[in-house]
C-alpha cells in the first residue's frame, strides 16, 4: 500500500520514544497522508509539524502520540477536542476509543472545519463530529466529557472547559504566549481540580472568547 513503509518507519521511531502500544497501534492504522494538503503528502510520515494553511499546522506525530498517552484514552470515551485542524489528531483518538466512543471536535475556521470533516469521512471515521465554533467556549450540548484535548495554546485554562470536564476526567492543554507549557488537568470524583506541568511545547494560539483575541483587549469578558 502507498506510504505503508514510511508509516511503519515512523511508528518504529515513536516506539523507541516510549509511546504506548495502544497509541502505536492506532497510529499504524491512520493514513496521515490523507490529512495533509497534497503538496505535503510526501512528508506526511516525517515527524514534524506541517502547514495546513490559514496559519495553522498539523502537529508532529510524536506530539499527537504523547497527548493521546497523557489523556489515558480508553474504548468508549466521550471526548471534546478543541481545534480540529486537518482531523488527524481526532482520527488517532478515534482509533483508540473505538466505535462505542465519540469525539466532538470544535474548529473556528470554516474552511478547516470542512477540510477536517472531508478528511475524516474519506478515511472512514464516523465517530467524529466536526463543529464550527469558538473552541474556548467548549461545547455544552454534549457535556460533560471524559476527556478534553486542546490543540492550541490558551492564555490560561478556559473556565468553560473545566466546567465541561466530567468528574474523574482528564484534560490536556498548552498555555502561554511565546513561552508555552503543556498541562495535564484532572478533575477528581468530588470535583477537585489539579494541574500538572508536563513541560515546554509550541502550539498555535487559541483564538476566542477565553483565548487570545486580537480584537478584544477585555479577554474573557463580554
């Protein structure tokens, strides 16, 4: 099959970095070349971010794998993803949670929402719903969520996402402008929230009501 050798080499490299077998199995199945613009297809299995247009990127495979591991994904979970991008990150998570699980992926850019939807449909993932909207507000319609995966850096943790995380749930998100840190946020069964600093990362900024908003200096306020 096309790109099968390149994908196998990538997965072996990720295994050497300590990625879990569960996540490696998912990444063996997801055709990343279907989730990048055709001009970048030859680089689809290089472990690097790639441009998907509109000043956005598809994360490097090792970052996707690492976030999946940090989220401790399991079959049947309900997941909120902030930033659909090309749909690749959602596809990997969809493989892990299976058909009994569901992903709601919010994308603020209409052209990327269409791009992600079409890519996921072409690749055969029916358990991902792409929604056009402000990801910093989350998606209360289907809350609470077992897991929340944020793929853009926020100024701080958006309150709606904390509220929409199910007790016992996990959220992974980057925070900061320029100097960014990745945080693992857990909500205990009694609602107590803890925040663990995983380390430095580089993501595009989260734009929205509770994100970075170049048009509103009163960030997070109406």
